[in-house]
C-alpha cells in the first residue's frame, strides 16, 4: 500500500507541474517585500509566453502592511536576533505573504483554483554576496517567508527562493529584476536606465535593442533606506519616512558631510555589485546622524536633506562612472517608493536634463506593482524551464534556473 500511495502522489505532482508547465499563458501572483520592510505587495497578472516573447499584463495590486512589531524587528539590528527568532519569523512572514496572496485573489473576485502559481521573493533578512567572512568563507543570503507555508496556506503551487542558485555559480544573487527589464522593457531604438529606489537603489541599463550580454545592472547604494532611518532616529520613531520629501526640500545640504558620505568605498567599486542593510542599514543611519552633529550640521531638515542628496549623488555617480560610457541614455525610468518623493524626482530632472526622467506609470506599469510583477515573470520562467538570471548583471559563472517549487 505504501508503494502504491507513493506512486500515486508522484503521478499527481508530476501531472500538476506538467499541466502548469505546458500552458502558453498563466495567471500568476507575484509577492514582494523590499529592504524598506513596510509590507507585502501582491500583484495578480497574466503572463503569456516566455523568454523574449514574454508579455505581462497587470490585473490587480494588493498591499498588506507588516504589524508594527514585526517591522521593528526587521528594521532593527538583525545581529541581535536569535536562531529561534529567525526560524519563527520565517514561518510568520510566510503566513503574511500567504494572506496577501489570498486577499489579492479575493479582491479580484477569484479563487485559488483560478491561479497557476504564486511567485514569492520573500523578505530579505541578510545578504552577503562576497565570501569575506573570517571564519566561514562563503557567500550567503536569506529570504524568509517559507514557500511551503505559502503553498500550504493558499493551496497554490509556489515558486520562490530565487537568489541562491545564482550565488552558487559565483554571482551576487542580485539584482534579479534586470532580467525582467530585459525581457519586457528593452526598446528597439532608445537607451533606457531603469532606476529602482526602494530601500536600496539599483539600476538596469538597457541599450537600444539590448542583448543579454549588453545589459548592465547593479545596486547603486541607498535608495530610501538611509533617509528613512535618519528620519526615524531624529523623530524618536514618530515618523518613519520623509513624506513627500518635505524635510529634505526645506533643508540645506551640508556639503562637507555629503563629501564624507560619498567617500564610501562601495560607490567606487566596479560592477557587478550589490548591497543591502548590512552596509546602509540602521547602524549606518546612526553613524550619519552622529557625524552630522560632529560637523556642525544640527537641524533635522539639513541632516535629512544631506541624506537625501546622498541617494541622488550616488545614483548620478553610478551613471557617470559606469553607464554613460557604454552607450546612449535617452530615458531614466524611476520606480519604487523613491518615485513618489518629489525631492528625488526634481533633483534627477535638474541634473539629468535633457535626458527624460519618467516613472513606471509613464510606460504603463504601476510603480508599486513593478517588483512584485517582476517576480511573477521570474517564476513564469521557472515554470517554463528557462534560465532566468543575467550573468552580465550578477557576475554568475553561467545562466541558471533560479527558484524552488513548493507544492500545495
């Protein structure tokens, strides 16, 4: 009986994977939570084809905020978390991601049986792209929000844990969205920079009629993370962001402090490269505030303005040093939370003129939906049996299929 049951289960699993894999068009839910750790974006989309024939149609977006106590843990000093707390968070975040997927479905008037798969990035807890630990010389990354929890709670096939396969081939495991940019945003005649400003800033350069080897992508440095951290520290946690860029717009940039901040070795490092809260997290924000006071930059507005200008200038430096020499740039398309910050957008338009500075909305993709949609497309490639990383962006030794599958 045991053998027969096992064979039946195997046949059922194979049938499910084959049924999904054989489809030309799939209804998918993409799940994403970035380094700002403000919550989970769930995007329902229809993805047709695969590879360069991929077409992604946005259908519905749902955003679910993390409970305040969970967000405090994720944005705090992660070195203080115990193994037990990490393990429990892994399951708890999985439940939050599952709830987001189910809410998205309910709002769209659909049921789990209508959807082919959930594709989850997870919540990055730590990301160490270099094997530079003194005792354990290995790359490492950890995205929590266990995909088995998501699959079991939603009853839907779940794809996730994308980064490790790239890192196992010597890559940075980041950035991953550039592969999707290459598939769906490459223009036949225009050179485009896709600039994401989440917690961390990252870019994809797509030359006209880009090929996989011509795409350049890397993390530029802080996006919103440092500004958010500074605002939280200066307001005693009352505010967690510079809403509408009001503080930065009303302050004056302290040039000496800015020059000191831009001297960080990360900004000079050649791509491919990636970073995260290990470098630009709350400890960095604390150091920035302390250094600001030491240098005589005292007002809240001036400190926030300087932190915001750090994001702007680190992005511009990345363009000048690593992108502009490669080919034409006709458009810069800004996405993520930073696209809704008037300070960032006005400064980019001032500095980059006559290059057009747009948002994802201007090219037909809701800003908040872009990254969750991107992971749906990455999951679609997994289900199609295709490689889905860009070694030119991550530094991996070869193209690989990134992602694991959990069955409901």
